[in-house]
C-alpha cells in the first residue's frame, strides 16, 4: 500500500468525489501507485494527439501523469495549476494502448480534474443529472420541446430560452447545424411499445439491448438498426429499459451520481438475469459500452456492490463485437461507395476492439474498402471536448478529415455517436463528398433488404477536395 494513499491532491471532505483505487492491467492500484507506474519513457508521445499537435510536455500523457504524481506528493500547489494539462486530455486512451505498463492516464487525468475547485459542481448540470436519475420523463419532455423548436425552424429560440443549458447539454446547442433530424420520439418510447422486445412471456433470451443516451435521444436510427441486427443474427432478446450508463456524470466530476446510475442499471440487469439466466448486454456507442465494462472500478471500496458490478460488466458487449463477418452478406456492395472505417477511441483503446468490425465492413464493402490513415487517432469529439476545447478539437478534426479525403472515401463507418456527430461536422464543412455512418446503420443497410438504402448511400455529387 502506498504511503500516498492519503495525499495532497484533495482533503478528506472531497473523498466522495474521487476513486480510491484503479483497476489496471497490472492489478488493483491506488491512484498514486497507478501514476507511479509511468517511467516517462515517452512511447505515449508518438500517439498523444494533443502532444503531437503542440509539442508541449504538459499536454502529453506522461506530463499529465507526472503532474498528478507531484500534486499527490504536494510538490505542486493546487490542482488549478494543472487545469490546462488535465482539461485538454481527450481521454482517448491511445497512450495506454502504447504504454508497456498500460498506465491508465485517462482515469488519472479525471482524478486531476475532480480536484479542481468547483469541477462538477455546476448547478444546471446537477439538475440535469438528477432528472435523468429520478425523473427521466420530465427530462425527456424538455428535450423534446427543444427539438420541436428546431424542427419548426426556431433552434435559436431553444438557446435563448436556455433549454439545452437547463438539461445540462450545452453541446447540443453548438451541434444544431450538424443534427439534421432532431427526434421527437426516443428509443425508450419505441422499444417499450414493441411486443417483440417485451420480457413478458419469454423464458430465455440471448441479449438485452441497452439504450445509451446518444442513440436514445439523438440518433434513434442507430438503436433501431442495432436491434434489427440483433434480431436477425443473435436470436431472441429484450429491451433493458435502462437508465443512462453514468459516463457523463463520471467524466464531468459527479462520481456519486455515476455510481447511482450504475446501481440502477445493475439492479435492472439482476431482475432480467433472475428471469432469463445469462445473456449479453449490448450497447451501440463505444464510449458508453467501454465505461459499462469498468463498472467494478466504481465500487472497489464497496464489497457489497463490487461483485454485482463485476457481473454486470462481464455481460456487456459493444455491438461492434457482436456480429461475425461470416454471418453477413452484402445485398449491394456498391451502395456505400468507397468505404473506410474509423476506430472510435473507446472501441480500439478502451476495449481492444479492432478486428471484428473491420472484418465485417471489409466483407460488406468488398473492393470498395480502403484503410483510413491514422484510423485509431481521435477525431476530436470526445464527448463535449469539441465545445470545451474548440481550438484543439478543430485541429484534431482537420487532421481526420484530411486523412479521409486522402483516400477519397465516400462513407466513413464509426462506432460511437460522438464520433458520428464530430466527423460529420467536419465533413459537412470541409469535405462534403463523404459522410459518417454508424456501424449498425451501415451493416443493417447493406444486409437487410427492407432497410433504407439512403442511410448508407454517400452524398450525391462528384468528389471534392477538402477545404483545409
């Protein structure tokens, strides 16, 4: 046990806002010991987007690890000193993938953020999180009201009324120009009315679909495609009727609420397990799926919840790893044009999912498939990063768009909804010859004769050079 278990990073009163231990590839470690695993070798520097763009040591993975270590040791006065270093971290995990010791830099950066005065204490964000926890219906009512204003051509009015801020979703305000179809019916509405997904009357199931916030509230077509694929390739299943996974709360300083979200979902999982035995929990946003696989880490200091969280985490799968390439046959390989695959950060770095989705996309695209240079580099979305760090996010996105243009791709397949939003924003502005499509929509569109072909068709028009 490290002598720095009690440290200078935060005082005792702040303990509830921090993780005591982290589950690393080298075993369970205190936060200090996890940071101390970094020997400053520099391998992470070759893959860290913020370091590669700026050349600044404090914006590198090893720089962030050392900042945290010095804060714990009391060698740096105040977490605000390192606010820029921790705040600019994309949490992409590329550094951990490159690191021989697999130092969990994203979790360490979050620990640094949680130590900053006022971080995660925003009143409106607290209201939004509590609504999602305790009154989803009210939260969804106001979100639909904001979306209705957009559909009626009054998107700016929603901003003026502060609806997105009230809901703790200021990123949606900035995303209005990218979000073409604001839904008025969410996945929870649709799937709760689908008798084929109702647990009643079923004896066994192979899967339970977990509606994550991106597909649920912004891109319901993703969830519809995922469930269509699960029905077609994975047998009988149900809708989990779950809560938010808690990733938003976890990433933005509200650790107590993140645990409450996890507990609600674990309880729902246990209800379904009692009824059906073992099954797979399937999510279709890689960021959230990766987080759910780490639920045990939230409860390392709670022996009553820890094994239950571990059981839930062990049942989770990303839709990217569910479909086998041997199962799919393309109905029209040319429908998507020249196709490439972008490795969403929390798929490749957070879950080590690379081969499975790429094999499926390659088979469906055939000779139209082209590998994307730097496919596992972050696109700069990273949740709300595009809105909290706009300058860096823009540079990272421009690099991604240039790579897409370099192979003249028409369709970019992605596995996370933040990537879908971010990459389409860059393509729409600077390379409109292409568009990003979620993996589920792509696979369903090319394997299901009744799917809408328009969902996987590239934009009309000839190739255009990127305006970067």
